[in-house]
């Protein structure tokens, strides 16, 4: 499945043709603030992310998706799964360009990813980790029904770890 849809968005697998738009997205100072600890990424980094995402889709069905508004071409954000930590653990992550914040689009896209993970990929749980000061992302995770499991001093700003269990997700959509 290379495309997911929600009420207002279309999510598509990262592809090489998206590289320049993704570079702009990941270099946006507001997007990279918490996601990349404010590091400015290179074209090679974006290319590597596209390749790694494609490989994750091929091996496990989970990777990163670009977000577009329906009937519009420009990429406005991304959502999906990427491995973090040691040992590697798939984590839900998402980001939008600031012009699209506060409209419920991150929650909508992340909900599509969770639905796909539970329905199509057979996940028992979806996990996410965010920088503690990132209150906007915490609100998205709360709206998804994720439970805050713990806080840790890990990372530059500390990290909050969340989980959403399949049974909890299913009880919300009935």
C-alpha cells in the first residue's frame, strides 16, 4: 500500500522525486527544532532517509509518508515510523510546516498511520517519543489516545515516552 487517505490528506511513501521538498521541510527551523535537535540536514541525509524508508516498507510495511492536502501537490509534512534508540525501536513520528499547525492535520495524519499499523500491519502497540518541551506533539499524542509511560532526562530537552495499545485504539473507534 503506497497511499493512505484521511478526510483532508493524502499520505504517500517517500520517493526520490520528493527529495527537494523534503529537504525544505526538514530544514525548516520550526520543524527541525524538536525533531532534529535543530540540526540542519544535508541533501545526502534526506536521500538516506528516503532509501531507509523504502527499505523499511519493503521489509516490514512501515516507513515514512509525505503528507499532502487532497487535490494539492506540495508536501506539507510527513508521518510514519522510523527506528530510534538502541536497540532500535520503531517510533511514530510526524511533522508539519508551520503554516499548517493548529488545524488538526498532524492528528489526522498520525491517526491514519496508527490505523494502518493496527489494521494492516498487525501492530500490538504504537510507540512515540517526544522532547518534553514539545507540548504541541504531546497534545497530538493525547488526542490519539496514547498513554504517557515515562519521562527521561535522555536527549537535549528530556524525552517523554508514549504508547498506544491495539485494544485501546480499537475501543476508541467502535
